[in-house]
């Protein structure tokens, strides 16, 4: 069986005390196993990152930039190969896997402009003969802990900027689909990144705990579920690290009565069931405002019957399997319980039959969902769309704002005034106007509000430069030594 190694100091390390299974979700077969790092193995990787730090932070911006240009070239050339890895371990269809890589490449492009992002400021003559300038320096060794659902894009969200800013990195990808991180680290090495600058350690809680507590690790970037994000934020902060921990989501798509219902239904189906609903920006709640609910539900339902669900390698598949059998069963349990909670099961994905042992589940649509029902309150993270019917725009905004999560939301309308009010009123970090999945482009930053993000800075883009660097301000004067005198007063700006 193929073993997925750690990458420590430029070397593949496969020996481990424990290994985790890696499945092909389309067949249900375990095809690989991944080395799970012990505390000692993580320690070894931290040491490699620490030793590589002085030379990397001293590497010129020009040299760093050249590496990022090369990484972009290599990732573009080998996109199909990486997409095949994503599909074989995550299950998403190949076109979606390629889309994930393309969006991840935006972060490499942003990192290629590091000479601009890292520019400081300078003020001349702030006092007589005194100048001040500011610089930004790397925080040091950074830990990046990533979820299963975007095995290439989320690592690229983090490592692009972390490395560009002069840090060395320990990447701990999801143990469910870990090969993409290894592939990416090897491309960075091929592009000229020195050994030890980007290390990949696989593992579970045992490995993560070391990263959260080790004094050499100065910053932690995390993306995953809310309970783990909250725990990571607390623990790493307690150990003196800066932390950004992005959590789960329940994204509402609000449809106003004036919206084009066909366009809204197309968007809802795409955003709810794409990648089997395993996207942190997936639409999981459709909010029908006013008297359009019956028509909207019918428009969505009619589009669901033709969705082609099958292996991600089949070009005709629009949706693949879920990540594991356990997760598939958990998602199905929400549909099973929905009717007892008072929702109407319009389409039951459990009725769709599949050949073989893959972790497939059909798409589900629940109508008359409400707060207080598990199917509404919990992040299901699967192909289940719940419809909530409300009377007014104000009811829709209240629903979104009272939700525990605040990752993304969208409004569908032809009314610019309503859209502007929504942008102003709504309490989420990312808003789409007639855009169902408003993931910001790489020149902006990504992050939610409320229980979707613990910390202050969002991920990638301009916020990432602030997160991965420390500011330093230098005050300079070059007086004539002959004018020197003792003055015990506090320095005044004159
Ligand atoms: P997860 O929280 O189970 O795992 C995320 C990472 O944490 C993995 O690397 C995992 O190995 C590690 N981990 C798991 N349990 C741990 C523990 N007890 N202690 C320390 N580390 C632990 O999340 P997942 O199932 O891999 O990913 C899906 C979740 O991620 C969903 O909730 C989704 O909404 C969220 N997500 C959020 C965003 C965002 O930007 N907000 C993006 C993608 C995914």
C-alpha cells in the first residue's frame, strides 16, 4: 500500500508509530496510508523550520519572488496531475478540483507581488533632523493547519503569504486527503525553495497539540470546524501565539420577490450541491422572501432530478461522493430526522441508489425549515439544502444575523437599493449580490464573523501580510556630534 510521507527538511519521512487510512471515496477502498506524526516527529520538523529561518528571512525579495513565479509555472503545468490527486482522495469532480487549484494560484500570484506588499513607510523630518521609517519582518516559524475540503486551496491560502513574508512553515494538512500538500511542497522544492523552509507533517490531535504549545512556533493559521477552531484559538493564544482560526458556516442565500427565480434556482442548486456541499461557502439555507416560496422550491426541485452524481473522474459527473462513510451517514441522519422536526422533505437523497461501495449520497431538499431544528441549526456539510420561508426583507436579515455563523451570505434581487441595504445590515464577513459563493479574489482577504472566525485578521490578501509579519518602526538622526549634550527630559518632537 502506498505510504504518504512527511516532508521534513526536504526529505520524505515515512516511518511512523501510527498510520491513518486514506480512502478513495468514489470506490470506498482504502488505497493509501498516511504517516501520523508523533510528538517527537513534530519536534524534528519544528527544529528544521527553526534552522532554516535565518537564511530564508535574509533571502532577498528578488530571489523569493523568482521562486513564486516558478511555483506558479509548475502548478499551472501540473494542474491536471494535482487535480487527479484531489479527486482520488477527496472525491470532488475533476473540473471542481481544477477550479480549486486555480483559486489557490491567486494566492501564489499575490505572493509574487511581495515586494509591493512588504513595502514600509517613511517620514522625513518628523522632528528637526529626525526621520522615521517602518518595516515589516517575519514572525518566525508558522504552523498552518488545514481541513479536508480544500486540500490544495486552503494550504495555498496560507503558505503563499507566510513564505513570501520570510517565515518558515509547518503545514499540517487534513489526514483524510494529505497527498496534495506533499505534491505542493515538492513543487516548491523544485522551484528552488530551500530545504526546511516548508515542511509537511501529517497527523491528528497529537501532532497539532505540539504545534500549539511549542515556544518556537510563533503563529498559527487554522481552517476547520468551529469547535476545533475555538479550541485551537484558545490553546495557541494561551501559549503566546498569534492565531487566526476559521471555523464552520451556515450560509444563507436570500431571494427577494423581484429576483429572477430561474437564475436564483440555478445559483442555489450550484452552490448547495457543488462539491457535495462540502464547501465552507456552500449555500445551505435558501431564504424565500414573500410569496415566491412555492415557485422557488419547485424551480430548485425540478433542477435536482437531472444532476449527475458519480465518480469525480467521470467527466459527466457533476457531483462526487462525500469524504468518508461516517460523514455520509451523519449527513443522511439529518435528512432522516427532518420530517420529525417539522420540515417537509421535498427530495430525499437517501432514495438515490448507487452501485458499489463509494461514499455517495443523493441530493436533498428540505422545505419549511426553521431555527431550533437540527437540520437548520447545525452545519451539515453535505448535499442538503434547507428552505426557510419568511414574510419580509427584515425577517430575512434577522434570520441571517441571529445565526451562530457569519461566514458568507448572498442576496438575489434586481433592486440595487435593497442590495445596498443588505450589504450594510448583514452580519457576515463576505456578501454576494447575485453571487451565491462570494469567495473574495486573492487581492482581498477571506474571513467570516461570529463563530466562523476566531481572531482578528482574515486569511490571504492584505490581512495575511499583517498576520505573518511584525511591524518595526525606526527613528533616525545624524546630528553633528559637536551639538551633543545631556538632556534628561522626555524626547519632544520639535
Ligand atoms: P476539522 O475541524 O475536523 O479538521 C481541521 C483540521 O484540524 C485537520 O487538519 C484535523 O486533522 C485537525 N483536527 C481535527 N480534530 C482536531 C483536534 N481535536 N485537535 C487538533 N486538531 C484537530 O475540519 P474538517 O472536517 O477537516 O473540515 C471541514 C470543516 O472546515 C467544516 O466545518 C468547514 O466549514 C470548515 N471550513 C471552513 C473554512 C473557512 O474558511 N471558514 C474553509 C474550509 C473549511
